[in-house]
């Protein structure tokens, strides 16, 4: 049996189903992200696991034990909130030690565990500082240390990086993964940031309108999205009409009865009259390491990402050909739930 098991888990508010019959198995030591737009049910799911939201239907098992209706404190889970919820009048050391004091852990053991976890999150030199004296990333690590010091069986992260600027957010997501791997703790993270979920998770759970629509390893999820929603939400995608030829090979074709997904970075720009499709550069945007081109074609506007190799970029209005490997086309199903 999985370490964390959700069986038909649901939450209903009046006539509104926030989470619908959710089934999920998480193995011990696994890092799983719940990914989706606002209002999709991912935070409600996490709060039901934590015990902060009452379950309407289904059950939650932790290492085989039914905790569906257990009090939050009795579950012993570590939780990091979006706001960090640090005590401003306490030092870093005292913030981290708070949960141990509530559990009446002996003083000598308490000091050892606090020192060990502060070293783990690289804050041992800031033990006597107050939250106001720390950067956003340091405060986030204090919150993480406070959750880990009680040695919980599961770590729950609720949008832990949303309050950080872009550069720090990227740095901290890898820091979280380093700490998680070092401790080996089973972790569930809620996020609406697809790059965050893809970069550090073992598996990603995509949610839409209260339902799970796909669960896969990050690479598989990105390369083989099942629906139009997933294709567009997890990365950028061009949606093209298509059909299968007599040999069953998928191809782009105007008026085709299939919807195909093609990632912008999988398209090559060729000279005019070369490639599978002709068009003109309608727009270009410099992204540092890449150029993003908008190309007008008979099939509509198509996005193309090209690596910045130092060569002169193409001008708007330039006629180009578009080419791609047919094996990179993905057939999508109709969205299973409405957005």
C-alpha cells in the first residue's frame, strides 16, 4: 500500500463540488506536486490531508492508518503555509523550536534537533535573528525548518514560493528539493506554477475543476499531455488541426478532425518555400536565452521558440518555412471537464 492514499476524496460546499472523488497514491519519500489554476481544488485537497478542512466523502490513509477525521495535531504532519506564519517576536531558533516545546521534548534533545535542522536549511549562522531581519528566502527556510524539526512523516507545502521574486523563487525551488532528498521525506506541494512543478517533482498531478486530469512524471506530462487544457497549461503549445493518413500516421491538415499539439521549441524555421508550412514573422520577443517568434500561417498564428545562438534575429515580415518531426505531434482528447 502507498504511504499516503486518497480514496474517493471529495469536498462539497453547498451545491459546489470543490474536489470530486479524488484518488491518489503517494509512495514513501516521493515528491508530488498538485498543479492547476486557481479554484481547481488543489489547496482544498492539501487542507483536507492536513486536517484543516473537513472531508465530505472518501478517506485519507497515512501508512495504512485512516486519518480522515483525525485532528490536525494528531496527524503529526509538517505544513509550510504561503505566508510562512512566523512569530515576529521570536528568534529564528525559537520559531523552529516552537513545535518541539508544544510536544514537551526534553531541552537537550530540543537543542540538538533545532541545531541539526538549522544546519540543514543553512541558517545555523542566523539562529538569533528575528524574522524582520531576514530576507524572503531566509524566512521561507525558517518555515521549512519549523515544519521539519518535528520529524513529520509527510511534508505539505502550500504555494511555498509564491511570495518570492522570480530569481529567488527559482533558487529556492532547488533548495527545497535538495532538503527533501537529503531528509527523504514524503512531500506534497501545491502550486500554480508549471515550471516549479516540472523542475523538482517526481510526479505532477494536474487538477482542473476539482478533478485530477493527469498524473505523470514531469517529462512525460510535458511531452504527452492528454487534453487541450493540459497541453496549454503545462508549457506553451500550438494547437493544430490534423488527421491520420491511410497508414495511420498523424499529420497536420486544415479541416482535420483531430486536435494536435506541437510545442514551440519543436518547430524549425526554414527558408521561404521549404518545410511543411509557409508563413511570415508577425512578431518577435527577446527572452534572453531564446527568441519567441509569432508566425502567421494559413492555419493561424503559430509560436516558435528558437535558441539565442548569437546570430542576427529574423525581422518581422520575413517569409519563412516551418518544419517539424511528425513524431513530435501529439493527439489530444477533448477536455474532460470544463475550465
